[in-house]
C-alpha cells in the first residue's frame, strides 16, 4: 500500500530551466510534507517542507506547492543547476508532537540537470 | 556538532552472522529514528525512540531485529542471524521535539553474502 507516490522515476532538465517534481499521497491524515535530496552513497538531506495549513513555501530556488484537495504536492527548482542532479524524495507525516513523526517516503525521482 | 553519525559505513557479513550498527544523533535531538532503504525505493520506517524509550516499531522489524538507545544518546540496531534479504542501506535520523524535520546520517550499507 503505497501511501506516497512519485510517479516519475526520472526527469531530465536543461541548466537554467525549471525542474518540477511531483508527488501524490493517499492518506488524508498526513498534515506535513517534506522534500529530501539524496546523492549516491549518502543519506537524504532535508530541503524544504510545508504544513497542510499552507499551499506554498519558498526557500531560495526551491518552492513547494501543496494542493490538499488533489492530495498533490510539487517541488519547483528554478533555475536548475548541474549540482541539483540527485534523487529527490517526497515524504509525508501525521504530525504528533507528543509521540514523534515517522516519515512515509515515495520511491524517489532521479533529476538530471544537463549543462 | 557535525550532524548525525553512523558507524560503520559499510558492512559485509556472511548469512547467519549477527551485526550491530551504531548511530550518534545530533546532540540536542531527543528523537531518533531508524529507516531501511533498498534499491529503487524510498526509506522505510523501522523504529523510533524518544529519549531512551522505544515508542514505535514497524511490522517490518522482525524478531531478529532489536534496537536500543541506552541513556537517550546513541542508538544501536542489531540484526541476528542475517539473511540475504536484510541487505540494504540502514539509515538513522534524529529530530528535536519542536520540529518535524528529521536529519539523516550517511547510512550503513549492509551486504549479506
């Protein structure tokens, strides 16, 4: 039962253009969403997050959009740089400040930024 | 503090042997998580500690797996009688009580031959 889905296994983008990575979820209890970036042989690195009370969060070149009615979120990277080439994971959580927040991850999207 | 630290980075073991991995979280974080990642998949939750208490375990965590966090600082994950299906990247993450963002270590790559 995949509660978080990233339907595009890979994406190739030209340097300087926009990269859009998509993520869908099925569990309506999720109320916090995160994006992680992962290079080979390293652990995931936190990028950006968004609470379900918002529909947009921006941090530099990275913007995450959340559409709760569609249970869909997307990560926009603009402009894309060759160093952005990595695997990007979408993750979701049901926030519980008392008992912690386990993350449910998608399978990831490989982003290749061509120079 | 340099972040979450895991040891060893790589482990090759023969089937049937026991292995133990260590995780040192970010020092001010009271929450610690173990995840497992296999090729082509995202990390899957295994277990979670708040301070020294193990509060949740995934059904993925069979009886051969045990995790501890004595004194609420570092944590160990032990796998007994390893099987080839245990081959994976084992990731540790930590977070503070106030934040949902988890910060990951570099992982331990286990290969069971």
